[in-house]
């Protein structure tokens, strides 16, 4: 695992965007795995700027998002569909048919999950997966536990995760109990992984992840130690507890 420490959130975001852009320029039909939440917002902003000012071309890029809240429709302003369109997709020249986000409302959700993984395989697998990390070490919505699930699946969110995300919903009661997420196997199959972490609330988990190379289902992100090409980009605040 390669680690890059940047001084500020903005620098972390620019470095991440530069790495994504480099991959797109190298392979215009890049299969790009994407995350939501607060962390990648700066990276999306910078990628939009690169599209507008430097002609970064998304016309052949194929995207797969990590997760979606179970029960939220794409029109719901708290859904990750809505987030992705508002914060990224509507500002770039990506083809709508190249965008994939797990459905939170599919009638046969298990079948949908199976299809989602198959679709990733059909396009040749994820070339570059962008990840954030939860304070409890979750990636996607693969929460700590006795076991982790390989494929895309429906998961129950921990109280900790619901509390952390209540800031987007105004109130804890409004945060869905479940989500649809890529599994650990789906994530680990990505050829390249970029994990971003920012702010002091991520300092403890980042110190744990980067100082201890053991792998445990109690810290889902620890599986990244087994991945051959993972780069972690963090800002100074998230690096605060590193020795
Ligand atoms: C989001 C996702 C989550 C977040 C994580 C951190 O698609 O998969 O794992 O990356 O919860 O969220 P923020 O960035 O809001 O701290």
C-alpha cells in the first residue's frame, strides 16, 4: 500500500483527480469505480474543472458506484443517484448509459445485485476504484463484523455509520437502516484502488490501517493490504495519529 500525505483537503482532492485523469488519458474507456459521501466532493470538483478547462474527456468512461441506500429512489435528494448527478455527472460529458449505480428500489434486489456484478465483469472489471473510509473501517458499506460478503449485496448499516451520515439527512431517524453495496470481493478485484481520507475524525482509523498490516473482518479496509495496487491519499489532519 502506497501512502501519500497532502497538507490540505484541497491538495488531497487535486492529487486524487490528477491520478484519475491520468488513467482516463491512458485509457479513454476506463472503467471507474466511484464513491459518495463528503470525502470525494473536492475530487469531483477538480475533475469537473479539468473537463471544462483542460478538455478531460469522459465520453467513453464507464462508471460503477459503490453503493446506494436501500429504499431510496433515484429522485430522492438523499439518494446516491441524486448525489452523483448533482455533484458530478451533470457537469461532464459522460454518456447516461455508461453510468451504473446500485438500485435501492429494485423489486428483486438479489437478482439486481447479481446482475450488477455480472455487468462489471462484462465490461472487463473495474480499472480504478475510488474509495472513502468509515471511522469504523468500512469501505463501500461493508461494515465490520464476523464475516464479509464477496459480492454486491444488501447490508444493514451500523448505528455508527448511520450517525456519521445523519449530517446529510438532518436527523438520525431519516437515515435508512440498509444499503446496497459492492462486496469486498467486487472491490478487491479492481485493478487499481485509490483510498481517500480527510479530517481528524479519520485519524484513528488511518493510523490503525497504516501501522498494522494484519487483515481482519473487524476492519474491512484492512483487506486492502492484500491488494497489489492500492494508493492511500490523506490530508494532514487524517495523518495526525500516524507515528
Ligand atoms: C460512500 C461509501 C462510504 C464512504 C464512507 C466515508 O459511497 O462507500 O464507504 O466513503 O462512509 O464517508 P465520508 O466521505 O462522508 O466520510
